[in-house]
C-alpha cells in the first residue's frame, strides 16, 4: 500500500500540513488506498531516505517522491486508470499557476494569521525548532503576529478577492467539478480550520459555499478531521 509521511502535532491525530493535505485529497480523489505515517518537524532522519527534509513524502514500493506537486504528477502518471487530477495539458498548466499562487500569496497570508495557533498544536520536541526557523525565515517574532492580526486579516481579504469573484461564477476552480486546483486551495483552508479557532468567512460567503461543496465531494478524506470552525 502507498505510504505517506504526514506532519502531525502533539496529538498524533492532528494533521495540519497544507502540503500534505494536497496529497491526501489527491490520493483520495483518485481512489488510491494509502496509509499515513505521522511525522514531526524534527524527525529529519525518518525521511532522510527521500533526500528531502520536508513532507509530504510518498513511498510507492521502490519509488519515493517528495514535494506535493511532484507527487501529484507522479500519481497521475503511475495510475492512469484512476480519475485524473489534470484533465489535459492546459488544466495542468493552470493548476501549476494555482500551486504557485497558493505557495507565494495565499499560504503566507493565512500563515501570518495562524502562526501563533500552529505553535500551540506542535509536539513539544518541535516547538524550539519551529519558532526559531520561522522567526529566522519570516523575520518577525511569533508574539508580533498577534499584534498585527487585523492588518493580516485585511491582507487576506485582498488576496481572496479574485477567488471570490471566480467562485461566484463557477462551482469549482477548474469549472463544473473539483480538480487538483481545488485540492490545492482547499488544503490552505483545511490548514486554517484545523489550526485557528476564528472563522475566515461568514455564513453564505461564496468561498464558504465552495468549501462546503468541495467538502461534500471529499467527505471520505475529511471524515476524521477535527475542524475548529
Ligand atoms: N514545496 C513543498 C513544501 C513542503 C513543506 O514546506 N512542508 C512543510 C510542512 S507544511 C515541512 O515539512 N517543513 C519542514 C521544515 O520546516 O523543517 C511541497 O509542496 O510539498
């Protein structure tokens, strides 16, 4: 069976990585059975066989693939009989843009809001590494995120405006049915809903309605998840 190294919190059942969620949603969409191996940030030696220091890492027999985008490409090529993540070349190219936009714009906007919440979910052995590495990488002390929270919420609203306009006109990012582009963006919100107690949208919001629609399609993958809102 496929094996996925998946970031876990102090509570092993809390699996919050937005990148691992992309892979879990994609595997589930394709109907590929897999088991997850809980992994913590400081367990680098456990995934050293992959040549990478981050998750997701997928092991499929002798094949090992790290990085959520490469995993999506790999499973689509290796399992052509299962539903495709990318219907054709054009939709793959557009999904690649969504991947890069989410990495560069949406995830950082969400991260600024939820970073203090993430710290409180971490396994004790990860806290020092996580705080130091994130303060170094992003240049702010964790406490500073709390004081700038309202600016970060305003920034998120600006980032989400094009998504809101699009989803007012079509059911999913790629059109009438969910595809990998939806997995990518939904994973960012799954991350937020697992980590942060405060809602990102009000009742009836276009993005909330899309997320609810998507969650019904991905019900099996999301069945055990404890969302905070
Ligand atoms: N580009 C990678 C990013 C993966 C990534 O950053 N994963 C985080 C967990 S959300 C990680 O494992 N970080 C390891 C670290 O910070 O040491 C992907 O798409 O898979």
